[in-house]
């Protein structure tokens, strides 16, 4: 294998790893440990408060 082939394979592996890491980070930021979406959590709490009043 020439240097270009090795560099090409290395670039593909690095690109795949970076893409996976970015997608995983975005996913972890949107959900809590219980699997609930964080952006919908506040809405649920507000609805519960409205029902109690």
C-alpha cells in the first residue's frame, strides 16, 4: 500500500469517529438518564402546575 492509500484509510476512520462523536454528543444533550427529552420536560411541569391550580 502506498502512502496515499494509508492516508485515505486513516482519513476515513477519523471522519467516521468524529461524525459518531458529534451525533452521540447531540443525542446525550437532548435526553436525560431516564430517556426523557429535556426540551419537553419544562412543558410537562408547567402543564402539571396548571392542572393543580
